[in-house]
DNA sequence: TGTACATCAGTGAACGCGCGTTCACTGATGTAC
DNA sequence: TGTACATCAGTGAACGCGCGTTCACTGATGTAC
């Protein structure tokens, strides 16, 4: 259990982060003003600077929280898939199905990926933030690669592919699918792309 | 031949757009100031406002130019592939190879996709800009879908997939691949992902 | 249990800088007659 | 060929607003003895 009484877990602080994340995904970090956040949160500017020493620290907190949340969601999906399945390939395919369903169940289009958003505003952020994003993507790669390696042990690939690239493909398709969904205003695109990824992984290990 | 003496094709104007595009892809639109652009372009602020009535018009011009350039690049790749090939499937596969090689030959990581950048700063832009991005993505979808439909006529798919989704996958993987390349500081990721897309399309129509 | 002090979670007012925008103006080139 | 006018591609100075940041302060709660 997390210590919710610590400064990092303060309710007001979490509220600011919620509002900031939503605003950043819609307008970008530079265009998200502290004024608008405190107006929405119902505190004063000094209240904001009590929680974050400057705007840069808000960026760090946003990225930290986003990465942690993302990792937890992914771990949960794989855990649930593993409960339903012994076989590594079918476990992987079930996980992708669960993932696609999860994104399809969102009320509107996916709110967006903070890593993608920040990567297009790179120069605004400290090295710390860039390293967090880097580690976040690396975690995804490792998690998928580990699974794919286990699959490959049981199912020798029918299509010769670099498994690390195949691992990266998941993340790339999610980020790309979110962008397509947003630009086309069609929330179905993201889950569709995840299911296509699933089709490809199946073909790699089981053949067409 | 374009009329280079018209206002739209003015050299100074093009120079501003070049500088703005590079800056926007690094820091986002809101954080790209007119001051910095005119300093780099060597003109005064009034000179900028001679070419663009306000900052919003700069956004429109950037997106128009980017979409047109992108369409031209894609058309050129398919044209070159068609010259080398009669068969629609092999023409498509050659085109993807050319595309991957093109991104691999860039001196550093891909500078970025303006559509992706703008989609994460959506609220900053007019409906006109959003519509341009929408039409840009639609053009890619139609271009790929047309090609895939022609392939499917000769090669009945071995893996049952929605061809429109398969068309969208190309764009999604490019956008996602660019993000991965940037965040991981590894320019090899983007061409790798394009080649994986190529592998998938081949498997869909030829089997594993 | 009472008192002293420390920490938490903020308030309120002020500051200066950079931003996008406006306006009156200008020298060089192009066009009409 | 000369003159009048229009357009092109800007200049220079000013303006006001919003932004992130700072600083001195405060009431409520927690802790030590």
C-alpha cells in the first residue's frame, strides 16, 4: 500500500497532475498554463508552487506517474492473460486481445500517450524527463521481448523476423494507432491496429 | 512549374517555413516564437507579419506544405517501384523497401511528422488545420488501400485482414516508428518497422 | 494535560520579461498611358 | 521615353496581456517534553 499521506501522494497534487495530463495531451506542455490548472483545481498560484518548485518539476512528475501507470496496466494485462493460459503463444495472443478490448471500451478516443506528446516537445524538458521516457519505452521493449523469446522457444518462427523489432512494433503501433484515431476522429482504429499486430505475431509463429 | 514569383512561393517565406517546421518538431508550436524565427531568418517582426497575417496562418501554411511534400514523396516511391515491377504485390513490396531505405539514409533520426506533432497540440489550431491533417491521413489510407485492393485481386489473402486497417497500419507504423526512434535515439528503428510492415503484407498475401 | 515548536498546505501581492499584434511608414520594382 | 501610380517586401517603434516565479506571511495539524 502506498503512503497516501506523503507529499507525493497528496490529493491536491494528484488533482493537479490529472488536470495537467489532460491539458498537456490536448494542447501540449508549453500551452498548458499554471493559471489554468489552478483555476480548475481551485487553489492559488502559491498553492501550485508549494507542490512543484517550478514548471519543470511538473513535467517530471507527469512523466513519472504516466510511466508507472502504463507499466502497471501492461503488467495487469499479461497477468490476466497468464491466468487464462499456460502456453506462451496463446497467452501472448490473449493478452493482445485483452489490450485491444480495453482500448475499444474507452468512452471516446484514447486520451493520448504522454511519451509521444513529450517527444514532439523534446527541447522543453530536462534530461531527467527524456531519460524517464527512454526508460519507459525500454521497459515495454523488454517486457514484450521476454514474452516473444519464450514463445520462440516453443514455436520456431515461420517468418524470419528480429524479435526485438517485433517487440518494438507493439509500442510503435499503439502510438501510431492513437495518432490515427485522434486525427481521423475514429476510436476504432487503435484497437484494430492492436488486433493486426496480434495477427502478425500469430503468423510469425504459426504461419498463415 | 510552380510560379516562384508569387507571394506563396517567396524565398523569404519558404525560409521562415523551413525554420518554423524544424523548430515546431523540436519544441512544439506554442513554444516556437516568432522572435526566434525572425532572428534566424534575419528579418524584422513586421517582415514576418507581411508574409503571415497571424501565427495561425503560419500553422496553416506549415501543414499545407508538409502534406503536399509527403504526398509527393509517397507518389514518387510508388512510381519508382512501378517502373521496376509489373506485378502489384511485388511493386508494393519494392516500394516498401525503397521507403525503408530512404528513411535509413537520413543523416540522423527522422525530423518528425508534423501531423503527429499537431495532433498532440490539437486545441491550438483552427478547424482548417485539423481538416488538413485529416485529409492528409485520408490520402495515405486511400493510396495504400487502392494498392492493396489491386494486390488482393491477384493474390487472395492467406490471412483474413481488413485491407483498410492494413492500409492504415503503414501510416501508424511510420508515426510510431518515428516516435520510437526519437525517444530511443536510434534511427534504425523506423526503417526496421517499415520492413516489418513489408514482412506482414507479404505474409498476408503469400503466406508464411 | 499543557506548552513550545515544527511542519503542512497553502494565501496574497507583486514583479519583470517575452509574447503576439498593430500601425504608420518606406525604398525598390512593376505597370499604364 | 517620361511621368504617375500601384504593388512588393519589408522597417521601427510601441502596446498590453499573460506568463512563470518570488517572497513574506498564515492557520491548522502533529510532535516532544
